[in-house]
């Protein structure tokens, strides 16, 4: 196992843990206790994570939905948070 792979694996575990701490609500009934299954992180080149996906399930209304969060990094932050656009 190479050091680069270990770093990417540890980074992936950290991203999954942070993603799991997000409190999603059901988009159909609003229940805040959503079960997360199949959390996956997809690495880009090197150790950066390109995006994280999860399958979410609401026990109350039996609704399932898929969430995908794209990581664009710090370099694109100014484009989206500039109020003068």
C-alpha cells in the first residue's frame, strides 16, 4: 500500500464522517431523522475528493432520495459568493 493511497483513504473516511453529521430532512414529509445508506466518496486526482453521494431513506413516509455534493475546492469560492455578479 502506498502512502498516497493511505492518505486518500484517510481523507475519504474523514469526508464520509463529516457528511454523516449533516442533518438532512425528508423532502416529502420534513422528518429530520433520515437514515443514510451507501455513503460513497469519489476521489479526483491526488487526494482531493471530487464528490460525495448518499442514499437517504425516511422511515415515516418510506421516501428515498439521493444526495450528491460536489466539492469544487477553495479556488472557485469567489465566483459563487461575490454579491456584485
